[in-house]
C-alpha cells in the first residue's frame, strides 16, 4: 500500500523551500498548462497511460531510493503509478499526492505578513495551486477578509482557532479567475460583504459599497482599511490601504507584473484607467507602503515563508510594467499578445455576480488552471 | 446521426485511470481498423483519450456528449493501411477534388470510412458506405455517375474503387491521399 502525502504537507515543503521531486502523470497538455511550482520543486511529466506497459519511460530518470511524489488530476492515476513504481520497479520511497491537482488547487496556506501598529495582525492566504492571494486582518477579536476564495471553511476554522469574529468580507473587484467566497461567508457569519459599486452594476444581491471615503474599521477603531479607487483591471477595481502600512492592490499591480484590462471585454476602454492608476494614483502614495497583490504568477515571487509582497518604491524601480514612459507603448503592451484568458472566466464572472449558481463540482472545474490575470511586460 | 461501433465499452462512473486502462484492454481484442465506443462520465477522459490515442498510434475520432455521458470514439491502428500500395490507377488528388467540390456542378463523393469516422467530419454531401459494407450495398450507387471514392489515407478507397470497377462501374476515381489531408469544408460533429 502506497503512502500518501496531503496537500497541506506538500504546501509546507514548497513554502519552506525543501527539495521536492514530483512526477506528474497527467497528460502533457494539462501539465504544460498548469503544474506544481515554487520553492525547491523539481517536476517531471510522464502521462500515466505511457506507463501501463511498464515503467521504463521514467525508471531511468528516477533513483530507486529517491523520494518521489506522484501527482495526477484527482489522485487515482497517481495511486496506480505509485503502486507500479513500487511493485514493478522496486522503488522504496514513493508518495501519492492525495486528491491530486484538484485538491492542490484548493489548498490555502496562511502566512503571517506582520503585526499592526495598535495590535492585531495581517495574514496572507497563499493559494499555491492557482496563485491567488487573499488576506485576513485581525484586531481586537474582529476580522476582515479581503478577496476571499471559494473555500470558506478554511477561513472559518482559522478564525475559530484564533477566537476572532469575521465582520467584513471585501472584494477589491469582481473576479474573473476564481469564484469569490466573500458573499457566502458573509451570509454564514453574519458579516458585511463589500464590493466596488462600479463592478456591481449587474449583481443580483445586496452589498455594501466599497468606495473612497467609506473607511472600514476592524476591532474598535484600531485598524483602518482605507479604499483607494484604482480602476483598470475592472472599472471598479479598488485598492486598500491597511493600517497606513500595507497597500492591497487587487489585480492592478503585482510584484513582477501588472493587471490586464481585457477580462470584461473592454481592454481599449480601460487602458487609460489602468495607466492612471499605476502611473498617477499609486505614485501619490507613500513609497514605503508594502504592496500585497491578489495574485502572483511566478514561483520565484514566493518569498520567505511563502509570502508574496514588495515595497511600492522598489516596484517603481523594478517592475517592468511600471517602467513604460510612452503611453502608446503601454497601450500596446496591455492590449496585444495577452496570455490566454483564465479558464471559464465568463462563467466565473457570472457566478460572482450571482447570475448563475453552479454546483460544487462544476465550480471546482471552472477554477482549474492558472489565474492569468497579469500582463507580463 | 447514428454512429455504429464494433464494440461498446461501459466505463461510466469510473474515475481516472480506469477509462483508459479498460479502453487499452478492450482495443487489443479488436481487429485493426475497427471502432470502439467508450462511454465515460469522467470529464478528464476526453483529453486523456486524445493524448493516449496519439501516443499509441490509434485514431481518436471524437466525442459526443449525451447528457452526463461522454461517448468517445476510437479506431484501432492499422499498419497495413499506412503502408499499403494502391493498385487502382484512376486517381485524383485533393486539390482537384476540392476544385470540383467548390465548383458549380454537383458531384458524387463516396466516403468508405467507418460511420464513426464519417460522423466526425466529412465532405459536405458525401455518401457513407464503409468498405466492409460495400459488397452488400453497392447497388445504392449510380453506375452512370462519376464517383469519387475517399477514405482517410487512400488505401481503403483504393480497395473500394477496385471493387466498384469489378462490379461494372466505369467512372470511378480514387481520391488520394484522403481525409487526413483534406483542408476544404467539412460537416459533421466537431
């Protein structure tokens, strides 16, 4: 019987940069589209169906006593391959990733970003399998969650463990790459769901308007969450300054890239908004703010302990998306040769508007694959 | 459109890797060139069938969604077909056929591939009589018409053209190489 490893244990290894060898047995198209990356991970691909007549295609590439983690879409094929490696190849150190890439896509790894000035802390929830980042601000027994992912039980048990009450669920914009858990979680815990009104034109539910001037307070007026209108990825995109220290940029600015303006079909209309937000509005803010985006695209963006962040002033020096002087060049960069759009992004937007309510399995399927919300300069 | 297969494999309710494992087993019992229909409910099976067929040299024909059931059609690889020399002399290449198809006059195209192959893409207006059924069904065709016989690679159509000629058809052309290289219009389930 093959030993298995949970997504939780694998996530710990990735964020701790432990040396990890993965054999991904999905078909090569799926592998090329999306795979486990980050930290000190080495991954090789050989589809399971090429191993049915024997393990020769991989046996030469792997040492018999080397630790190998076998991964597939849902965990069934990797289980079979792990058994083949043990029984036919005499491999001694094979692990099967429980639940496969489907489970990996759902894992959230909480990483503490820092303490807040008047007590309380900020956590980043890293979705390693998809590159989504969400945040939890806690102070004085209360919490706000920003850009909540679909797996709301993870935030709930985190809050329960810390003995805090979730009060505010905030989405920086209407997401197109993942299904927001904000509204569901607000309903469940009796919290308030905040969404920028300009992104909410077509939504079917009630929400609190996330707008400049409407500051949100977490825990007895101690922590200020200050909305800054920063359109461009969507027309409503709103950033948040938390505790005068952190700038949550949503999908406008990432560590190594910038947001793409085309996911609602309005690239041409929104280019100048995007440019204004990045080259004017953010420039007026303190350079010492720590940028915390809603996504990352490259494994190397994962920093110490698995967190993703950068100083705003440093990004103005290093992020290629912020170095484009010429407006026309910028326009071209963000409207032409864009990466493919995220899987099922139209359906995901409609789900986030409340227009459709797909079943759980369907929701999981809609979210598979990378986030693809960025333009890489 | 009804699609007939030589074998139907029920892999409904089975999760990956079982649909492929079962298909691999079932296809060994087929004769070269025969078609299997695999019924599966695992959504990932479509991409895997395609990739598996490619890596084993079998032909992935296509998939039809029937409610929750995915019906995958595959055709067992046939070495003879890939290498066979053609004997029938009156041949027509694809460009010439395409000019005729795109032209004003209606022409008669006989597609002798299996019905499943035909179902997933054929020349508009083409009539389908699989090679194996030609002996019983040749009378459906008009002897006085010019008949353009096509298959996937030109070898089954070569045999069909010879057969029709034996039966007294005088205006038969074998189209080479066949649908595998056809770039004109097609119709059918895509």
